[in-house]
């Protein structure tokens, strides 16, 4: 049972005690093991599902793939379960269906893009429960609930809706757990119920970065096989999210995914015989050591690999004594020593692999960037101060992406570069228009053309293409060459207008991590006291869109555009975000 954006304190904090009493009671009664699972950035859904099922660390390129996930070809728990003949059923976020297109005997995917919906998106999952829990034709059931994440995006973690949603999830978990317990009375083997989150939720309600609220997720494993007495509950142990793949593989009797960098959660097997514990620890250690041998050329000198050899030696000595039926106390002491050594080995191997997987070949990346820039720049290009500024800004931005903390605040780099570019364009405009130039007397229109090219670059086009367009603008006559007075005003006023818009943009919505908590125009507009101002701004913005676009449309398209924009406003009015001018006597129009 995966609850999207299930932050650790939603279960183990005061909210968990208040809104998830049944889940909390499982931990207190000793029927479940609790963990705080750390999710590595990027903390978005698709990379986190990959981490949970493969045990590997997805890269930042998966942020883009999150929008349209390709089939997962890497070795994973779901593929291993299907190969072993397990019958898997899935209900929830359709990302799973895209990642595992032919793995489920039955599935029903829900889309995650309608963020305003936090009710039906979960009801569409729960409606299958009563039927599927009564059936015995499945081995693995996966549920992915999205409502909690949607509430976070809409109104943040302090919203009163959060408590209601947590209570709903608690009641669903209780239904599943009690159903499994009743079935176990007839079955020979116990079942396992896993409650987890894919990522957390920041104080502003979003996710994707590396703040504690975004990376700390709740993980709960409940089973009647866990032999713990009530009152033995300890604070949740901190583990890695990648540890779940190995744990599920061990629990299902499957091979651990070969690219997994995680170690299985040992408390899950503490109730088993010592011989079985050592066997499972050895399996995990062998898998991690083989992965280390593939990825690290000098693996023999690695700290974890040296301890792996010591663990195997101790394990071999214990097996020899076990087969000779030696003294039980000697066996217990030696087995405990081998177990402790294995646990240390797994930790060292997992840390070594995780740190190695997070390293990038910076030399090749820099060489590739230089080669691309050289191929893009024509040999006959005459470099100006503005050209150097664009190139230096591009290089600086590329270098700023070398760490996740810079990526989280990437907008700050763009604000600085845009402001600098606008000032440089303004300087060149004034110098060209007022001081003149012997070589190019018609400079004002050319600068205006350059500014237009730079403006298009700010709208999302690649910098290299715009640099080439600026170069073509110099070689070919500008279409604005015939205009003088108006064009001069445009060239002089344009950069300052963009600077003003950029300053407004900075104040509109604080994003990132460091300043997301600070008030801004967005908070001011969305507060209930300023609903009228937001309504006027929304209406004027929609009218501006219509005015700018309609001149290029046919009469039919104009009508469709007008109806579409009116529908946008009506929808926001129906959901209560803006005011409805057609409301009379406080009677709301039918939604």
C-alpha cells in the first residue's frame, strides 16, 4: 500500500497518533516494524517507484521521464515475481502500468495529472478492495493512493484536509490488515502488509528537492510472523528507501535484483532460526559484492569487500561447527559474531555502491559541452561583448547544475542571467542609437532584432539556436529597417519592460527550498481577503490572451477560444477560487 507523499511525521508524529490510530497501534502492539526510509533526490514519483522496486538510485534524467514513463527493463522485484509465477494485481497511479506494462493479471490505472481531485482518484482504487480481498486468485496486491499528494499540492501539509485523508487511509489499512489476518487462519504461511510513501512533502506542499520533509518517508511492515512483545516498540529506525527491494525479494523467496544497492531490513527476519538468518545475510552480501566487482575496478581494496571475506570465513567456521553438532552455546556465540560481521559488511557495501552510483564523469561531460559549443559556433562569427555574455552565462548555468542544491534554486540563476542580459541589451541599444557607429549606421533596428531573439530564448528555446539567429540577423537586413521612431522607442524601452516583468515574476511565487516559506504575491492573491483582486486579475489575463490570439483565428476558432477561456474562469469560480459575477442571492450556480 503506497500512499503518495506519505511523510514520516504523518504516521510517526502527532498527526499519526491523532488521525491514524490503527496504524499506530500495530507498532505499539509489536505487530509491525516501523522505519523512516530516506528517499534520494529527485523526490518525484516515477524515480521513487524505480528505487522501491529495483533497489537502485535513479538519476535526474528520470525527472523528465516522470511525465511519460517508459517500460522498466532493469531487474526488479515485480519482474522477478512474475517470472516466479506470482499473480500480481495493481490499482492506482498509472505510472506503474507504464513501467510494468505486461506484469499484472488485473489492473486499473488512475491519472495523476488532475491535482485538484483528491477524492475520486482514491475512491477509484478503494472500490476494488472488497471484491479482491475476498478472492484467493492473487499473490501480490499493489495499491497506489494519490489523494494525499494532491492535497499537499493544493493547500500544503497544514491543511485540515490532510487529517481527513490520513484517517481515510488508516481505515483502508485496517480493512486490508483484518482481511489478511482472517485469511491466515486457513492459509499455511503468513502474509506481509507494507505501508510506504514514495517521497515526502515540503512545507509548501510540493516535492522534488532534498529537504528533510521531502526525503523522509514512512515505512511500515506488518505481519503475524513478527515475534515481538507489546511494549517493545522502539523509535523508527532510519533506513534507505532502496532497502525495500531486497526485503521484498527475501520475503517472497525471490532473487534480489542484481542492481540493488540496498540491504534487506534485518528486523524482518529476526524471528527466524540463526541458520536461516545467516543464509539470507550471505545472499545479500554476495549480491552486493558482485555488483561492486562490476562497477569498481579496484574493488579488492574496498573496505566493504575486505569485510565480506571476513564474514564468509566466520560463516564457514560456524557451518563447520554446526555440522559437527558442537556445543549449543559455542554455536550461538559464533553465529552472533558472524551475524554482526555480516550486518557491518552489508552497511559498508551499500554505502560504497550508493556513493559510487551518485558520481558522474565530469571530464567527459565538460569535453562534450565544449565540442557541442565549437560545432555550434560558426568560424566567421565576429564576437561581441553581448556574445561573450551569452556564452559565459550559458557556461555558468551548466556549471551550476553540478549539485542538487543548485538545481533546487535554478530559478535564482535564471533571474540573475536575465537581468544581466537585459541591462547589457539596454546598454548596447543606448550606445548604438545615440552614439552611432561608422561601420553600422542603422544599429537601432539591429539591436531590436537581437532583443527579439533574446526574448524568444527566454521563452524556452535553446541558447545555441538563438545565438545563430542573432548572427543571421546581423548578416541579413532586419524587417524593421524601414521603421525609425517607433522602433527606436521599442529598442530603448524593451529591456526595461522585461526587467520590470522579471522583478514582478520574482515576487509572484517563492519557489525552491530556501525561501519557499516567505510571503509573496501568490500568497496575497490566494488569501480569502483578496479574492476580488484575484478574480479581476484572472479575468483580465484571460481577456488579454483572447485579444492577442484572436487576430490570427477564423470566426469559428474565435468562438471556440472565447468559450474555452470562459470555461476556465467558470471552473475556477465553481471550485471557489474566484468570484462568480453571475451569482444572485448567494445561490451558487450548479457546479
